C-alpha cells in the first residue's frame, strides 16, 4: 500500500445545496449518484410549492425519481407525475399561481421564503464515478485455498514416498518447502501443505570428481540440507557409498558423508568433496543434519557405527564454507544404542536439532527402534548448555513430556497400520517447532511397506514435545 494519509474511499459524493460545508451523510444512506436525497417526497412538495409561487407551469415540472432508500420504505408511488393526494396536500396550485405581471405581496414573499427554507436540505448529486478498489477481487475461476494437510500427506489421492525426509524452505523464507528423500527418488515441494509437486525430474546433479561408488545416487541415504544466506547457496550433506566400499547382499558395507552445493533448491547440485570419511572399512557414517544456531555458528549432527567403533550420535562444528569440520570439534552427543529392554532397543539414529529462544535450550528429535517394524518411533533429548555440551548437569539427556505416561514424541507400536515401519526421521517444520514432518509405513495393513511423508502438530510439556493424540499415535485419514 502507498504511504501517506489514509483516504476514506467510501465517503459520500454529494454536497448540500445550501452549503458545501454541510455535514456528510453516512455512506450507506448517501444519495444515489443520479438521484436526490433520501427525503424524496418532502423535497418534491417543497419544490412544487416554489414552482407554484414563481408561476411555473405544472406541465414543465417532473417529479424527481424516488431513490432506493425511499423505495425500500415501501413508497407506492413509482410514477413521475404527482397524484391527487399529493396535490391536495399542497392545496389548489392554480389558486397559488400569480400572473407574471402581478407584484408579490408580503404574504407571498413570506411563502417564498418558507419554500426556500424547505429546500435548504435538498442535496444535489455529483456525477462522479466511484474510486477504484485498492485490491481487485480474485478471478471467479480461482478455487478457494485448501486447508493444510495433517497426518498422511497426499498428492491428490496418492501418498508420497519419502524415507528420512530432509526438509527446508527456499531461502529460509518458510514459503515454499522442499523435502528430499533417501534414494533421491523424489523431491517433494509445497507452498501451502495442501497441494504438492514432485520436482525430481527438474533436479540436477554435477558429480564430477566423485567416486564411482558415490555416484550411485539411488544408494544415497538421509540427506541433510540447509540454506546458507552468507553464501547464497544451498548445502547438502548426504551419506554415500565410500570409494572403498563393497556392495553385498545387505548393501554397501562402508559409508561416508559427501558435500554438495547449489544455487537453487533443485540444483544443479555440485559435488564438493567428502565432508567426513569413514575411519575404517565397515564403518557407516549416516543421517547428517545441518544446523545453523541462533548465534550464526554452524553444526552437523550424524550417526556413526560399525567398523570396530562404537555406535554413537555425534555432533561437530562446521567451518564457514559448510564443507569441512572444525578440527577437534567432534563429540558424542549420546550413545547410539539405548540398551536392551528400552523402547529404542539398541538403535538411536536420525538426530535433528532445534533452538528455543524463549528458554535458551536446544532440543533434539531422534529415531529409535527398528525402521522396518512398528517399534520405530521418535524420541526427544534436551541440552541446556549448548549444541555440543556433553558434560555437567546441562548436558544432552533424554527428556520425555510425561504426557499420558508415554516416553515417545510419536509412536505406533502394536498398530497394524504401521507394521512395516513406525514414525521416524522426524524434523521440526520450522523454527516455531509447532509441527513435525516424518516418515512411516502408514499403509502396512494393506501389505504396503513403503515409508510415506506424514505431518502432525505437536504440543509441549516438561520442556519436551509430543503429539496430542491417544497413545501419541500418528493421524490417518
């Protein structure tokens, strides 16, 4: 909107016949642009009296058209000629007409003054077109906006395959969102969470310099993507088959984290090197999550296991280019197992991190259990002393909401609809942390083991999030 004083675009476009400074009528009772004021009948009678006194012929006068307000009041007189009742109210007009050469008497002059007074409030319409509207109405063929979807997300009538979603918004503007998936088979995008589009066919990769193993895009796992405003670049870290990896019946035996950058959300994604290499054959470095903290510092969180080493959820600082770890910054955030007889059952993975400016605390969502059955679920950990704090009372520790006595943020154990994979790979939709997006095999009851995109609102209690449903269950249509 232009700056400057506000203008009342509905101000009435009429002036008083007696004075241009007369009070304006309310816009909803103003005279129609081609008609007189709402007091039509008294105005006609006063004008008839004036014409009679001045000696004008009755046949040369025409009654003003009654306006919409008078019509709404039920006036039966739609004709332009005064009826007998009106004339009787005025008296005998013929008796009131004075010959042109007759001098007006004082009584006649007084009658004329009274007639002039009676017309003082008659308004004269100005033939001025109404001002244009600030905002034109939308075209009639544009459908109304659809409400955002929750639960199992649908592209039309079809669910959207996407394990381990990497969710980000274009230029961090929280307008258009993109979700990259394990295997790079889909790149889902939406601007309203009601309608979706798969942009995979428009997404390009420039993998020059990458190993032959690494170029097996269908074997890429769980990408992490962030927009770096200082670089005006999107940065992706993704788990790829290492150059020395061997493919077996269970897939590639060694994985490292590759780095790619792009100027747009759909590429071309240019390979920049290995950000973190496996330290031994048989080690898997997976599930990278890129995080820019409130103070501008950069981090990557990931899972590391196998190759004779421990199973750990790790964190490290990243340099300004987002391509290299800061030397000596790697720390273990938490044990990657969870232990027997825990709900995680020896598996913790898929860390994602968020900062709450209201409390100064950092929150982590992580997956636990087995991704291919209904034990897979989403848990929560808390740090009150920073993203890489691992010692002292404020260190990273698992904190549950306590709602309904349930430890998980969202879970589906025992639900046949999720027999082939419960809710995991969860990320906060945005910095407000009021919604999570995750993947789950939500059609297991149909024999479908594919993991699909899901979205659900969360609440907070005990400084921990949870989905507010019975049993913290996912929503299904």
